[in-house]
C-alpha cells in the first residue's frame, strides 16, 4: 500500500472518458492513494486522452508539461484513445513514464509495479484487433452524486471516414445485461437520481444472450427507486421506433435525445460513410416531435469536411434551419491520421472551417433560445444539484433545459416540479410549484 501518496487525474474528450477516468481513480484509491486536484502537487499524474481532434492531442502534450512544472519528479501516465493510436509519439514527450492502451488503463497496478520516476518511457498497448475487454466505469458529474455516467457499451463497428474511435477502442462490445442491472441498482443505492447511459455507440448495445438497448430500457424502468434515465448520444439509424415509443410512454426516461447528424448534405454524408440520408434524419426528428412535442433534441455537426463546398454547406445550414431541435454541438473538421477522409480531395481552408463553425454556433444559440421560450409558462420536473451558485440552485429538466431557482437546501438532489418563468444568460429561472412537495419519478 502507498499510504499518503497522491494522484491527480485529468480527462480529455467525451463523457465516456470521464466515466473511465473515475474507474482509473478507484484503482489508485484501492491501492492507498489519495485523489487530489490536477493543479496540486501530486506523486502521480494520469491523463486520459482523446484523439477526435488535433486540438485534443495538442492539449495532451501541454498538460503533461504543465504537470511536470508543478512536480518535476512526478510519475506520469498517459492513457486513452491517443495513447492507443500513437503510443510512440506520446512516449517521446519528455517526462512521460508510462503509456497505457485502451485495455491496459483498467489494469494499472497489474502492469506497473513501481510508480517511481524513471528516465525511460514504457509502452503497454495491445493491438486494436485484440481489444475485447470491458472495463466497468461509472462517474459522477459532481461530488454530491446527482447525475451518474454509466458505461454500458464500448467500441464501434462503424467505418465513418473521419473517425479514429474504432481504431482506438476496437470492436463493439457491451456489458452483459445481468451485470448491467446489478451495477445500475448499486448506482441507485448510492443515491444518484439521474443515470446517463454512455458508450462509444450506445444504440449498438447487444449481448451474447440477445438483449439490445430496448430490452435493457424495458428492464431498467422496472427497477424500484427514485431515479430517471437519460440516453447519451445515439446514432439515428439505431434510434428505433420502439425506443422512441418507450421514451414517450415512461416517466423514468428523459424526453431528450442527442442524435449525431454530421452533415445536412447527402453528398457529404456519403463521403463520411454515414448510414442514413437527410430525409431519414428529418423523418426521425418529426416522428419524435409528433410523439413528444416538448422533447429536447441535440445534434452533432461537422463543418469543413473534405469536399464540403459553399453550396453543400448551405444545404446543411438550410436543412438545420428548418429542423426542430434544441441545440447543436459543432465540430470543426481536422485531419486525423489513419482515416479514409485524410486522403479525400476538396480540402476546405481552415479559415473557412472556422467561419462555418461560427455560423452554426449562432444558429444553435437561436434555436436554443426559441426552444426555451416555447417552454416558458409550462411546468417541468427538475433534478436540482447540490451546489450553491451565488444564491441559486441549478438543475436540468427531463428535456434538458438548464434551470435555476432560489437556493433552498431542501431542494438539493431532489426532483421538484417548477414553473418556467424567464430566460436570462442561457438559464431559465423558475419557481417551485409547491415548495414542500418533493416527489419521486414514477
């Protein structure tokens, strides 16, 4: 045991990475380490990396140097997708002691017996084709256990031309349903009220026993307890009518979907090797809105993909302008090694990519504001968090509206019915309908 030793962890990338960082932290805690903030002097620093964009890799190199300025004698571990794809590149960063691949990050103390500073960087990375393990991972958005991110799936079998994730995480694989239910009940017992089901491709959840995401949702909503479920990003071709219907019918499932689009041009979607058309996507959104008019819908879009001419970008902008959604996550395309897209013709100038990004971000703000306005005067259920924000409590509605109300400790980590009154600085301010009426999700 390493009593009194400290570890600091830093995460780059998606919510799945955050849940896995929490699992890594638990390994250190079990081995006698105390987890401290990243900006503090630690004996060990662990960086869980992303490789979706060039900026994520650049940031990885910067934070390693930053940590070593705090403690030059610290033992530095780099893991995650960047480590899986380009371990030699990371090993060359001065001060890095160990590079752990996607599977090795769940076996830190099995692999590394001695976490003392060395001059040599060691690489422990399994070939991508051999990745078949499933590291359990649950993380909290805050220390007060309001919202938990629960990893139920890993890897991806899709071959999108811009994406390195299948190379970094291997084939699609899922947690067996019995184990999933056991872990889910433990999360509820630990006091979490909202559980976000996460993975690389959550909609592709499937097990050896034949269960899929719909089967799991049917089982989870029957679990006893005061909680609600939110589905993280789900591919449009995997968001089945049955999943839409169970979401509409059950109060246990949030009325919120995050559905990647990536482009509003069929020509660009084909080059991206996506599995749907804009017509398919539009039909899906209209179907959701017909069943759940107040549902929240988030969309991922990539701008500046090779071959995206001004005319094709206009197609995307026009398509999105006419679509009923709540917000966008806009990504600027960056060339990724080992992807098919890197060799495509029609490279878009970087300045033009940034310009398009800003145009869609502005559209996103407009759509979000319109959605929030449409909800004013309605009553919604909010799960309030446990932090005092200058006299206010904040939380999310089922349809993912960020809400604030006057601070009241009795509302912390509770479901509360509120009336949405006014919008200010991207927040909807509310009043509890009955201040003493706290209720469970049925």
